[in-house]
């Protein structure tokens, strides 16, 4: 079975990039990939609103970027800085109706091929289970410092016997030998965590940084706590952002991060060391307002690419 398939969207690719579903012949600096499906806790959740998010983000490309040659004030010039950057869209990880759990195996295989090609994976989910196969594929990149923007710590061992669902990605990450320090930024309100999950996170040494600490101390103080010179991976749950910024989520909670704070964190991680990739998950397109949640997701990705270009990430040709 092919690992990825073409998207179904008015804009078939993100940022007007070429479609490249043959991952064995991939030639790219950046690869945009959709992972629509996770491992559901209940039958009705196998296909949910979040599975439409990758195509929803593609569909607002012309609001994220009107044209690639135009000046983008978020990054200080045209997004690609006038360079011959190879950005491709590899489509969505294929789903087999007869093998729901095989989606994560295909997702991991796809990320491994993207990394082998020397490209940076930028992923849109899907629910928050999808970082699990991505992080597994980073086993040759360690030690990896995991940075999470989220309202919830996602440390459940299992829900209904499912161990790699949306409530468990950080718990699973903590079990991977190549994952080092974990920073959980924007935590607030209630999620699936009980006192025992919080205790497990603290026992690991996870840095749990509530949203209100970010607002009170400032995002620069939080950035300063992350060691320089690391290899980082960033996972963004849309509900980690304030609902005024990204309203289309299943679990909105007031007091989340602002676009400015998230943007500044992305630029700082790019400068601090090596940002290996990023995912954005948990967008529910049917509850969006004027597509703003999908647009914000696209703009965060643009800031990652624009900052990485200017930091020299792609000066060498892809592998």
C-alpha cells in the first residue's frame, strides 16, 4: 500500500508546493505531510472532524500566503528569502479501512523516508496521537528535546486500552530512549490527567509550565529555560493556543498562548539549535470562524520555514 495519497482540497498542496507522493524519490528541504487519523478510543471516533484538518489548512493557502514572492513581515522578506528552496507536499498518510492501527506504521515509515531524504517534516493532524509515530522515527536524531504547546499534559498510559491515543503522546515519548528533556508549555484547566499522571510527569522531570506562568513571566523567560544547542521537536496542540486565536478545537480553555508567543518560541528554537520538525494537531474545521484556526496553523508553519531558511538550515542540498 502506498504510504501517502494526494489530498482532497481546493488547494491540493500547501504553499503552492509540488505534490510528491513518491517518497522513495523525494528531493526536498521541507516536506508538508498530513496525518488525518489517530487510534480512536471509541468506534465513532475513527473518522472525526480533526481528520479533515490537513486539507483544511491546505485550503487556506491563499490566506496564509498570497504569493511566494511577496514581502512577509513575520519573517523579514519573502518566505524563502529568494533562495531555491525545495518545499513539497507529500499528501496524506493513507488509511486502510481494514487496518485502522496500521495508520501509525505508515506514518512512521513516511517520516523515516522524509528524514532519509534530508528534509524537515512539517505535519498537520489529526488528533494528538500522531506525534507518537513521528517521534519514533526520530530515533536516529537524539537526544531530542521535546517542546509541547498544549492545554493538557497528555500523560495517560492508556484510555480504554488504547496506549497511543490522543491522551498519551507525551507519556509514550517519555519511554523513548532518544527523547531527553520535555517542556510542556501552556498547560491549564482540566484534561484527561489525574493526580497520578501529573506525578508521573514530574517524576520523569518534565517541565510543566502553566499558561499563566507564560503570561506573568513572559515568553522570553520561558525560552531562556530551554538549553541552547539542542535538537528540538515541537508539537502544537491547537487548544494550547488561546481560543481567541485558534477557536476550532474540541477542548477550548481560556488563557492560552497568543500567536505572538508561539511565533517567538518557534523563531527562538530555530536559533537556539536545530529544530527537527513540527506538528500542529487537534483542529476541528467544522467549528472554525472565518477559517482563522487553519490560517493561524499555516502562519506558524510559514514562520518555521522562514526562520529556518534565514538560519541557514537549507544551505546544503537535500540528502
